[in-house]
């Protein structure tokens, strides 16, 4: 069921952003009097279609993309029959270069507008809910597996990031931070200020939701919600409402700290200090062979901050966040080409995209990812690769600057090359997704 929910969300999201992308091409083409033969969401075989004003609109059975077929354009369909005929006035190739440029960029423009609208609306309607620096530093951070690799210790209080002050928990997980080879944290530990530097190429480890959740978290106080009768904690006299504040000589705040200590001391005896009615009481407890003492706990709620924005503020912040996604992708591609980032760990295909949505249906999370994917699709299509919109736009730009139009044979063979490159890349990311499922 979890996989089905992920798949449905991915299919719906791709249908929305690809449909909007292709609609941008369609509107631009029709505006300039070009004949649009087909507009499909999904690839053949066809599920259904209908004709409207000379265009066939339809739905394909392979929901991983879509296409619009404009008369007189050399695209991935490799329809070249028209090349031996004189161009008609309604064909793409007969129109001025500036009109063809707008048509090729129409999908990208619509995706960018979609991303801006989604990020703006979500910022305006939801505002920001976050853990503040003061709330996190109240008890310090909990250093998890990847955090310990960097040098963090549980209880550290983070003072600065890259020498600058910070405001909220998301600042600790900013992707730009992990792309920076000189990223550093200034922490307060035992009344001493210490500088921790992220290892080079740390981004290779911070490439999934699971990795992010094994870096740092705010320490969350807890209390005992129930004690199993006839179990070790019950025998030791621990009761509901007690707060475990120390194990032997180690002070603890977060339940994960207690769990780790119990795991390390299986089948042994420890002294727990519990707070009850503002008094500290010592209890000797035996840990069973599974590292448990027979309790269930409840976390105390952390104090989240809420910040609302006006419409004008939301437009600015939403725009910044939308284009921030693009800039992160530009940095990622630069790191890949330089060899600093391992593509096998950071490129995802359909399976990886589905996993981003998660196994529960959350409309807020869904639209956030749709906005993100819309901006990513715009960026990817702008790359100057033949068969992509950016490749077509590059050839048209050359024509506009030089005054010479590339030959149609050149466009045909370059498009064939681009299709081969894209099919190879698609095959790689799909196989890579499958490989990552089994490692």
C-alpha cells in the first residue's frame, strides 16, 4: 500500500507539471498561428483522445511524460516527412526566429510560473513553522550517526553557521551548506567554543531523507507514559510520570540517549535517576537481553515558532525559494561534472521521485514537491541538449545572432543524437533506482 500511495502521488505530480509544460508550448504555438497536431499527457499506447479545433488531445498509458506535436518541427518523434516539401505558413519552420524561440521556451516559462505560484501561495497560506535557534540550543542538539562523523557531540549548542548567525532548524539542513567545501559550525561545548568543519563532498552522504534524519536533531525531553507490570522497571519502583534524567553518571534528555545506553548495557544493571515531584530519586534497574526495561515513553512538546507573511512578502519569499531550487540544481550539476559528487548517489529516476513523496498522502507536502519538480523540470529542459527545449533554443539563438539557419539535416541528426543521450540517461537513472533498492 505504501508503494501504491507513492506511485499515485508521483504519477499525479508528473501529469500536472508535464501537462502544464506542454500546454505552454501549445498556447505559444497557437498564438503565432502554428498548427498543433497533438497534445498528450503520457506516452502511447493511447487510452483515449478527442479532436478540438484541429488538435488531437489525449491521454497515454505510460504516465512518465507527455508531448505536443507542432507541424514542421523536428523533435523526438523524428517525423521528417515534411523536410522534402516547401514549408507552409502554419508550420513551425516557416515562422520568424523570435516566434519559434518563444514557442520553444513556452513550456519552461509555464513551469517557472507554476513553481512561483505554488511557492508563493504556500508561503502566504501556511507561513513558516519552525524550531528557533533558542529552542534548539535550550537543550542542545542530539548528534546522530552522520553528525558524529562531522564531530558533533550530543549537547552541543550551535552558535554560528559559516561564521554567521542562524534562525531556524532548516538552516542546519540547507542544501547550499553541504555543497560548500568550507562549510563550518561554531558550537559551544562544556563552556568552550569549538569549530567543526564539514568534510569535503559531504553532500554525497546527505542525499536522501534517511540521511538527513541521521544528522542532527533537537534534544526532546520525555517522560514515562506507562510501566509494564511484572517487568524490570516496575520491580525497581519506577512509575508513570517519572522523568529519567541520568543513567549512572551520564545525564540524558532525549529518549534516544536512553535507548542507546540501554542497548550498550544489555543483560546488566544500571542506576537510573528519575525526577518525581521535583525530587531526584535513584533506582537500580536490570536491563534485559534485548536492551529494554519495560517502559513506554511520551515526548514533551517542543515550542515551535510560527511566522506569517503578507501577500507582498510571500511573493518575494516564494520567488526566492522557487529559484533557490534551481540554483541548488546548478550547483549539483557543477559538482557532478567536476567529480565531487557521485551521480549514482544523487541522481534519481521515477522510483526515487516517488520515494520523495513518502508513504502518506499530505497535500501540503504534495504541492511543495510539485512546485519543486516544476522548477527542476524547467531547469532540465533549459539545458542545451538537442531534443530538449534548451537545445532547440540554442540553435534558434545561433540563427538570430549569425543570421544563418542550421540546415534541417543538421537539426535532424543532432536531435537523433540528443534522443540517444536522453534515453541513455533515463535508462541509467531507472537502473540506478532499482540498484539502490537492494543496497
